[in-house]
């Protein structure tokens, strides 16, 4: 016959579950991991938006170049090449400025030596902050996605070095 042992009052029953402290530690570790992942995901999304803007500025440049070949002059606006309502990845319209006729919704952009970026037309996105100035050295212009050197450079203003 087996004898069942009864617990004395000094012996405590230990449940196989987690204690409150163990659960708090797990929650804290998960919170740290989630905050790190959210930051990385946000950076990734911004890089995707910049790459999309670079691609779209390049495609619009090709469309404008074809227009110039057919009409011997740059268009006065993006509407002339059926891209008047085209929005950048941040939801704002692309900026275009015809340098030969001084028409368009933008202004002539300049590098750090105040030389014009292009001779034919300027095309750019105002970037994440939605603000810009004519000089690329201005803080508000550093996140702009620009076309420079008559299309030989398309990328972030902060990466452009004449």
C-alpha cells in the first residue's frame, strides 16, 4: 500500500506557471524588441520612399526629354507631359521649373557654390519634410530628391556633391 504524503505547513505548493516578475521581464524584453523593430521598419519605409521618388523623377525626366525632342523646347509645366497631378511618395506634387522660359511651379535650384543644377529644367520632390529652398545647402533642402547635372544625377540633395 502506498502512503500519500501530506504537506506540512512549512512546505509551499509551487505551481508550474510564471511569477509576476517573470512575466514583467518578458514583457519588458518584448517592448524593447518591438521598439527596435519599429525604428528599423520606419527607416526602411523612408528608404523605399526615396528610391520610389528617384525612380519617378528619372521616368519624368525621360518623358520631358522626349517632349523636348518633339517640340524643341521644354514643357512649361508637368501638365504638358500629362503628369500635372503626379504626386511624390509623400503625397505632394513634384516640382518642375523650365529654366529656358522661367515657367513652372518650382524655382531654379543651386548647388553649394550657387551654380544652377541644370541648364534645361529642374525637377524635384520636396522630400519627407515637404519644405525646400533654392540652395541645396539649406537644411530644409537636404531631404529633397533632385535631378542635377542635366539628368546625370538623380538622388537625395544631401548626396549631391558638384
